[in-house]
């Protein structure tokens, strides 16, 4: 996995573009992330966390995080499109004052989730628990917004 580039690089390359903030779209993404988060918590409460649902937990945790990042970007007037958008969105965490350890974990999560979706990679409950711990750690920080 290559080191994560800086957000400014994605702006220069046109992967991220400046636009008018879209409050309605940001609200929609926030709502979607809240619903996914709630369902994820319900599943864990009812079924627990095990190797059989580890990939599901990882993918949905990633989706919650990315929807919140996207909402923040859209509120600030940024929109990403094309190849490299997920990397650009993860790099936006630097703009939100997350530390490098958190950013590196989010980037690793992006890479591993891609492996699940496109290469059939499987992860165990131990890694899924780390992802859940990370989600719990950053969820409220990402949700803080004035919309």
C-alpha cells in the first residue's frame, strides 16, 4: 500500500473540485450514515461479532465513515469524482485535524475494504473489532457539524 497523498494533490489533479456547498446533500449523507450505524449496532447486538460477519462489519463501518467524510467535504464546498476519490476522501481527514495514526488506519481500512469488494479477501473478527473500535473513536468527531 502506497503512502496516502495530501488533499491538495487531489485538488491540483482535479479529482477534488471546489463547488458551492450543498447542505441538502450533506444532510442526506449524514442521515444515511446514521441509519447504517444504527443497523450495524443492532446486528452486533443481536448476532454478535464473529468471523462469519467480519467482512460485513468492516464494509459497513467503512461506509459510515466515508459518508460522514463526504458530508463534511460537501459542506465545505468540495466534491470528488473519478479514480482515486476514496483516497482523496480519506486524505481529507488531515484537513479535519485527525492525527496521522488515525489517517493511516483509515487508509488501511480503505485498502482492505477494496480487497473485500474486488478481490475476495476475508478478514477475521479480531480485525473487525479493531475497525469497530476505530469507528467508535471517530464517529462523534465526524458527526459534529452545523447542518
